[in-house]
C-alpha cells in the first residue's frame, strides 16, 4: 500500500523531487496586478485593490459584507470581539483545529471549552454540543452559563476542517435554541458549501455538481452561516495573499465595526488623527489584496483541480482498501487538504516515516488542542471521535496540479 501511494503521488505531480503538502499556484494575473500596485506607489494600507478584493470575496461567498484583514488569526480575534466575547467568558469549540482558533479566543481574555467532532465531517458535533449544554448549561437572562466553571458561554466557534463543511444546520439549531452567537472559522474552507436548507432548494442541485461561483439560492457557503465568519489566505490555503484574512457578515453594523476596529478605530478625516477606541492595525495591505484578487479569479479552476485530485485519491484508496475522508452528504468541499484514515497509530507512524523519507510530505493531525500546555486546563467532553481521528489521520499532498 505504501509503495503504490508513493507511485500515485509521483505520477500526479510528475516529479522525482520533494513533494510538499501544499504550495501556491500563480497561473493568472498576479504579476500584472502586483506591478500595477508598485507603479501606483499604493503598496500599503490604502488603495483600490482592498475594496475590490472585499467585494469579489463577498460576491463569491454570498455574504453581504467582507472585511479584509492582515491574516486569518486577526480576523478571528475581531470576529469574536464583535460577537460579544469578553474577558472571563468561554467559547465552545473543537479540539481538532489549528492553534489559531484557540489563540484568538485567548486574545479576547476568554477560554475555549472543547467538545467532540463528528467523524463524518471532522467538525464540531451538534450532538456533542447539545449534550454538553444539556449537562452544564444554565439559561439566564443574559445567555447560557456553564454550571461547572461559573462562566458565561459567549459564543460557539466551529471550524471546517481541511475544507470539509461542518454540520452547520445542526449547529445553528443548537446555538439558536440556547441563544449562543455562532462564529465560523472557515479559514480552510473558501468555496466549500452546503446544498440545502430551509431557504434554498437542495433538489435543484445534482449530487455531483459543484455550485459555480458565486453562491446561489441552492448553495450556502462556509463562513456565511454564523453571525460572522472568517477566511484565511495564508500561503498554504486554496488561494493566497501571502498573508491575509477576511471577516464575512450579513450585518451592516457589525461590518462597519469590523472595518473600524481593524483600521485602528480612526475616525474618517482628511488630515486629523482621531481614534475613538483602542483599535487594531489589522488592515490588509493593497499589495496583498492585488495578489488575492488575481488568485480569486482562478477559484473555479482551483476548485475543479482540487476535486479531480480528490477523485484520484479516492479511487486509489478504494482499490488499496484504505479509508479516506470524503465530503459529507449534502456538502461540497473544496478538498483543500486530503486526508487518509489509517488502521491505527502504529500504521500511521510507519506511513509518516516512510513517505517523508521518500520525499513525499505527509503529516499527522494537529496535536489536539487540550494536549497543548496553554489549553490543558480547559474543560472537555470525552473527545472520543477526536482522539480516534488523531491516532489515524494523515494529510497527503494536495496542491493544485498545474
Ligand atoms: C483552522 C484555521 N484557523 C485559523 C487559521 C489562521 O489563519 P492565518 O494563518 O491566516 O492567521 C488557520 C490557518 O492558518 C487555520 O487553518
């Protein structure tokens, strides 16, 4: 199985050299737009590409507003602040995530509480969330309080792992029942979407069709389900701005505040410097936005190639008798990173050692968040599925094939 995997990856990428997990592709107007920015001298925090990039992302995702930020972590920080997370409060999230999700909670002075993921989605489980709230939640006039910690549960922050959509309709139901604001960490999930909800018609989309850009009434995109959603354009993501992020929201006032907070809370004026609160210098530079705009123009191609790549891996896995992560029923994933589920920890270790020794980069799941020293004291449920996944999962090379 190991040998046939290495042969497959080398055949896909047509190289004997090192094959990384994910590298960017610049196949469009990147150089043209970057040169335009340099010629204009507007390389920093002011310039037309920021607004254009925001408008195009909002249109692509079907969000009313998109606010660009310097990276996805900054976007998460501000999104949580705007959802109302305050020092001494708690945020429900999943242990299967990149550390930035929890760090953003920490920057607000709050603490994560970890509940399990579903194996089918790799994302926060509505059932686990409902069970936790039934056991520990106490409904008061100002929201839900955790009976064990005595702290208010200020928000819920699911993450769409490797671009596989969480069960958002289930999570929304639980959050709405308890009056908990939902913020989505869609850092990895630009373009991933769900077909079907009360407001759009699932029967109108055939099972294998990936909704063309932009979002239609038949498809709802990751990052647009909650009060606020967050994207990342880090170098390893499906499109990159070098470093960058985006806050999505349909709420006009939240969008205004997001722009204000991420741009040092400066009151608009031609020459005076007046700031009305402690804001953040989280603006995305015009230079990075230009790169992002050129990348976004290639999203249909990138998604198509990613899904073709996933199909090749799925066909191989079926032949080799290996379990592979496939999109959940009713979801269309961008397949940002493909993942295998090996039979146990020992096989996973052999696979990681063998593939990396042969110059094909593979990696295990992130260390579960409550295993990290900063988050080891945080409350969890049994995390049964998260531990199961952590023992078996490996990510395999997933760059767009050019
Ligand atoms: C799940 C998740 N959340 C947040 C981030 C943070 O994004 P950034 O690196 O742009 O700060 C990333 C990726 O880097 C991520 O994968």
